[in-house]
């Protein structure tokens, strides 16, 4: 996985699926699971410009082959 995977994703329409985690701790667990599977994962920390306190972990982005990403997010509810 690397530049070719990103190029393929871009060429195929940059599909994104949004699901809901349960808690901050849950997002961290999912992040660790994604990293263990060697997926690209990024845990976003809020800047605190709105009602959410600065440093709050609010979003987890996971990128990789569908079957691997599903191991991390497959049991979560779609938004």
C-alpha cells in the first residue's frame, strides 16, 4: 500500500464511508487496531475553536483495502 493505493482510490471516486464510534476510548482502540493491521490511520484532535474542548479526539480516519478496514470499522453503525 502506498502511492499506487492512493492513486487508485482517487481514480475510483475517493469513496468515503462514515461510521460512529462510541466514546473517545473506543476511537483510540480502533486506531490501535488499525495500526496493528498496518493500515493508514489518523486520529484527529480538535483545535478547540468551537464547543468541543481543544485536544479532544473527535475523528478517526482509516485507509486501506476494504477487507482490512472492515476488520476495524465493520461492526459500527453508518451515519
